[in-house]
């Protein structure tokens, strides 16, 4: 499990079609740039035009792939995936890309998001297509649907799948000679298109395109299917797709890399605006502004500029603390925070500190940070959270902890202030959030803050439900 107190992102996907090149390395470096989106498993599938070759294992991208493994994945066409389990257990058999077979031959599929009607579709597809399901992820349902769906071309297949799938799905799909990329009709998860060395690449985030040296062309539209093969690139938007986005606003707050472009804007700048906005709503006097590194740094920089209070690095993060597979209890989490951060007494002692956090889930991190700052001699500690209180769980591919664990779902702001031992605490309002991300021109999903989701959802969802079902 992750030792931080953040919602856990879903997955990262890449796809490449570059004639004359071996794209396994492209997929590798694309996934490497998207490692923050999922650290449990990594996989790459490639083809030279004859057959799909696949390698997918548990572990970080750099642990799964080496020179020899990449050499065993030849071909100018490929897709890659890095996973955090949002539905289905953290098991090797759920590692992606997944393979499925149908009347159009074999396909490999990589998925970012969460399909909320996967259980119903499993039952329906067993009857309609005689499908059998061996794995426990919703991606298996998507792969099977794309493999078995009726349609005379991939656009028809994709339109059919969009009619039946409910939820969040950005997809990379390959046959032995075609690359297909799909963004769901609500545009909940990001997906972008670029060019590289005379070919095409798609990726969850533009930062991956930058790292590959690709040229960013554009973000995918809602409900868009892009098909790339030897005849070039074609695109079609599903007629029933919404014209406004319901992109996950947490991509803007925390998930995406700050150097990625989302809805036409650099996430770093959006995050600065979130910080500035929460200060405008809840000003307070302080000597220094401190961000909880690294994810809250842009928010803290924006807040400091608005407040005209110096932004200062006061907590140093151990950059080599990443993922630790430790027991998922509160004590272990607290220990993890201690290993991760070290406060600098000389900078902190005797100061009134304005601490900026991008989001608070359970409050483990902020509580430990405040304790550290007090031990280091802080005179006052004021906390500003650059997003609203998280009061509901996510149904679209983000692990948010359970409702019982979400501190803002169970305590008032005054109670949380006392619980975390801050001198003051304030969150950004939902209105302030929408102002900072420049909605409603582009609207967003704000479900975990407001309880209003872009499509109806069951209130509590268990990501392990297929596992539970198969165990009973
Ligand atoms: S509920 Fe929250 S985390 Fe989930 S998609 Fe909506 S905004 Fe994102």
C-alpha cells in the first residue's frame, strides 16, 4: 500500500504507432513518465504486424522491464499500462494490457478509469456472447466487449461499447496491425495525442509526450475514438457524447503531473490558482508559507504570492521513499510519514507557519506534519487545504479510502482543527475550486466533494467485489 494520505490514482496508459521504429522503448519511457499514476504492475504489448507479444508483471516499470525484455517485444505498434488496482485485487493476473479474442482477431487492452456497471455487463455478456471471465478487473469486461461487440469497423465497435459501458475509461487497444484509443463520453480521465518520428503516440498525460520528445497535438474529445494504422489516422466522436467535460477535478488538484496540460492549461498554474483562491477565501497572518512536499508545492507557491508571505522550504522529503508494502493500518501509515519528511528546525523555530496541503483524505499526513512542526518549535500553525473537504468516495477509478476513513465525512472543520492540533484550518470552497479550474466553461466531476456525480452511482462500492463474489 501507499504510505501517504492521498487518494490513489488509477492507471497510466500509452500507445504508439511509429512505422520503422521499435516502440517497446517508447512505451517503456512513456510509462516511466506516468509511474505516478500506478505502481503495482506494468505491462507492454507490441506487434510487428503479425502477432501480439505481451509482458505484464507486478512491480514498477523499471522493475518489470530490462533491455532483454524490451528486446523480446519487437514491433512498430504497441501499448503500455501501469496499474493501481481500482477494481480487482493487486494480483498478477489483473496486470494489463489484457488480451481478448473475438471475430476481429486478438486484441490487447490497457484501461485507465473504472466502469461502474462491470458486474451487470459480466452477466449480460455471459448470456449474449457466451463470454467467460477469468480475471477480476473491470478491464476484462471492457476487453471482452471490444472483442465481441458487433460492428463492421472499430468506430462502430467503439460506439456500441460506449452505449453499454458506464463510468470512466480512457483506453489503448491494439490489434496485430492497428492502434485504437478511446476516451469515455464524459471525458473523466485524461488522454492526449502527439506525433513522434513520423508516427503517433497517445498517453494519459502530456508530460509523457514531453518526456518522449513527442509533439503534443491535442487532448482527446469526450467520446472520441482514434484509429491509427498503415492508412494513417482517423477519428470519430460518438454522437451521444456530452459536449461539456466531466473530467475528474482531482486530476487538476493532485493526480496529474504538474507539468501536464489538462483542459488546455498547465496543471502547475491551475494549482497555483487553487492556492491563491483558498488564501483569498481564508486569509491569515503568518511568517512563512510551507507546502507539504512535493505535491502541494505549486499550491503553496500560488498562496504565498497571493498572501505576500515568503514561500519557504521547511520540510524536506526523502525522495527515495516511494511505495512500501506495509500493513494497511493507521500505525503503519503514521510511521511512513515520519520516514518521508524531515522538518528543518532552524527555519521553523519561533515562526507562525501557514501550511498548505493540496488535499486531506484521512488526515494522517497533516497530523504528523503538524506534530513535527510543533516539535521543531513552530509558534503557530495555520493549515489551508487547496481543495474542498472530501466527503464521498470515488466511483470512477480513484481509491479514496472508505467513507468511515474520510475525516471530512465524519467530522466538522472545527473538530478536524482540534483533531490535527492546528491553530486554524480552512478548506477551499467548491465555488472557489470551480473558479480556480475555470469551470463551468469546462465542467468537472466534483463527486468526492459534493456527492454529485456526473452519472448515477451506487453509494458504496467495493473494488474487490469480483474477488468476494468468486470466494463465496
Ligand atoms: S469523485 Fe472525485 S476523484 Fe472521483 S472522478 Fe469525481 S472528482 Fe475525481
